[in-house]
C-alpha cells in the first residue's frame, strides 16, 4: 500500500517548488486524493511531474481502463469498496487465473494488501482524469505527451 503520496503527511502546504510522481499513481488506491495532496504542497507556480504507464503497453494490457466514475467514487467514498474487485481483476487479467483459483489468489492479495496497479489508464482515460483534476484542485495541465509506453503530464499550481 502506498498511502504516502495520498496524504503527503509531514509536508507543509505551499512548501514545494516541484513534485515528481514517476509511475506512482497507478499503485495508489485513491489517485485523486494523491493529486489533491500534490496540489496542496505545491507553491503557486510549482510544477508536478507525473508519469503514468499506458496500460496498452504493459502487463495491464488485458485490463479495462479505470473509468473516471470509479476514481471519483474512490475519492468520495474511500477505496475500500473497490479493493476486492481490483485484486480479482489483477488475478484474472495480469496473472491469467480463472474461477476459484482467481478468487483464492485475489483473497490472498487482499489479505496481504499487495502492491499492484490498482488503476490503469490509456491516454484517453488519463486525459479525462486530468481534466477532472483541474476542477477539484489548483492544478492546471501545462503539457502532456504520450511516448512509447508511458504518458508524461506536467501540471502547474495556480
């Protein structure tokens, strides 16, 4: 579990010029909370550098992109409601298990709270998420670029 970036506890508001989250957000259960925390700690004019893998070019390629509505619900209700589903999706679509074997594996992953890609995106899904982020934070997308297997997002704090 990677809750550090979700809260950035111990880092003062408006205290940072730069935050880098390179292949981190897919590992957190509440990415909008993490992005709100990044917004909180950045000074006006500060930059957030976010790199996310494009699911189409990783071991996540058989998984469906996480819908924005799901990410919003994780943010509003907390991610507990979706944990079972994330682990089952992982067992089935990354590990290739089926039926009882997949359910048993998901149960083990849940009990140990394994570090998986809880959410996955392609570039289109990322654009939708970052558009929404601009409405709930003081972050503005300055630049985005899709390269071979990842997408880079440069965000500035208003």
